C-alpha cells in the first residue's frame, strides 16, 4: 500500500516554487581577478635559486639583469644573486632574498625556446 503525502508538505513545496518564480534574474558572479591577470605576459614568480643568467628583475630602483648564478648562505636560508642595472651596466650589486621568497622575473628567451 502506497503512502500518500500530507497536504501540508505539498502546500509548502508549491509556496517555495512560487517564491522562486517571483525572484528577479540573478547576475552571474563577478570574476575574481587572479594574480596571473595582474602580471604582464612573460613574467613569472620563481624562487631565487631558480634564477638564470639573463633574467630581468624590476623594482623601484629600475630594471636589473641577473649576471651570475645564485648561491645560498646561512645554511641555505638566504639566496644571493649578482645583478646589474640595465641603464648603467657598470652598476652591479648582490641581492639577497629569503630562500623561499618568490621573485617576479621576465625570463630571457633561450635558443631552445625560440626554435620551437
């Protein structure tokens, strides 16, 4: 024998259906800007020990180019990289980052990447 539903639950369903019909159309959710949208094409965030010679780093003092391989100090906690100022090639310095800080760089196109 099949059970019949009570009329009160049927009434509740119909009232919620009517409410759903009365609501105005909802706008699609706003697109949340991603970190990738904010960055320009060709830049990436890498660890300092992953920097290559020729990578470019921009900051408030200007644009710099990596001229030496990175090395670590303090038991691998700090990463040091020799860089030079693009505007004045005679100006060089050694930058120090925490080994796990990410750095925004523009990668230099290698010969292998330009072939393919």
